[in-house]
């Protein structure tokens, strides 16, 4: 039986258009190599990891992951593996902002994982030393300080910021033309900016946002009516919701709800490692 510790930390006001939160997670898996599943959501994550390493399963082959790496917007579950102790400091970013903040290309990789070269990687040594001493707060403070300095030299795209705000406010259940109206731009310009900044379309991001909200609702209250969720989140009907949900999770919302109800305690340990707020 392994333990799990999760903490989230507030974001300085100057960074809130780009970053949702900073977080820390520690899991003790024991000697055996264990698998954990990460489902898609509306965020991209910059991941620093410490301990015995972290791997991802890609086409059945385990690949070691560097630290840090970026987990971009996913469109299907990702399967990670770890053993013994794994500690993570994560920076949960909005997908339209993560690459611009770092000044990187948003070119997608097949499994949603981006490895990159950036001065940010120099933090690994500093953070590792603090983690060994158990100084989690100090380690997160170092990351915050770095991104505050980075923010002073990066340029905020107000179109993306306004569009993202409208999408978050509506939990993704908003047509693309309405998102463009909220950002005071055209659909064509908005789509171009989204593709450049995140590697995804506005519809891609909105769809994952909707999925995340429904997943969370069914996780916390599995008895929720799926038909009512379909209506609330703007799906054409329940079948439409079910198809989208299965696309992102690999299972139907009805099965997910039943399993959530039966095995919630087990899932709370091994279902989602990068816990979403």
C-alpha cells in the first residue's frame, strides 16, 4: 500500500493569465513498478520529478522522462510508471500560454509529452537539494520566483488571454464564434493564434475542458444524471456526450460513474497522479 501527499499553491496575480496553480505531489509505490493513469483535462503541465524516476508507456514501450518535461493537452489517457518514491513539482498552465511563457515552439509530439531545452532546467539541481531536505515550500517558492522573472520578459497576448477567460468561464461549453467575440477578434485570427500557441484548435481545448468538468462531476457525485449533464454542457444529446467521454477516457460516462462509486478509495490512490483542482 502506498501513500499520497498532494498540495496546491496559489499563483501570484501577475501570472494568473498563464498559470492555474503550482502543486506538489508525493507517492510511495513500493518496490514493484506501478502504473498510474492521467486523463485529459484543460491544462498543460510543466513537470519536475524527483526520486526514482518517471516513465511513460508509448506503444507498449517504457520511456524514461527527463526533468523537467511538458505534458501538453492530452486527447486520450496517458500511462505513466514509477516505483519507490516519486515526488513532483508541477506548474499547471493554460495550454494556450505554456509554450509562449517559455518561448518554445508548440509543435506536438505523438504521446503529448514535450521534452525541451531551456534555462528552466537549471532549477532541477536547486530543487533536488531542497527536496532532499524536505523543504517543499522553499522549492515551490523558487519555481514561483523563476516564473515571475520570466513573466517580466515575456509578452502577454491579450487575444489569447480574453479567449481563454471566456472558455474557462463557460467550462468549454461555448461556440468558437462566441469565444472570438469575447476576445474582440475574428474566428480565423483566433484559430491561428491558438494553433501557434498550443498546437491545438479552440474546439480541441474546449472539448477537453467540457470533458474535465463532467469527469469531475461524475467522480464526486456518480449518481448525477448523464442526460442532464449533456444538456447542461451543451451537447446535442446524451449519445454525443458518451462518445466524447469515451474518446478522452477510454470508457463511457455510465461505466466511469459506476466504477467511481464502487472503487472511489482505490481510484483516489492510483487513478490520477497529476491531481486537478
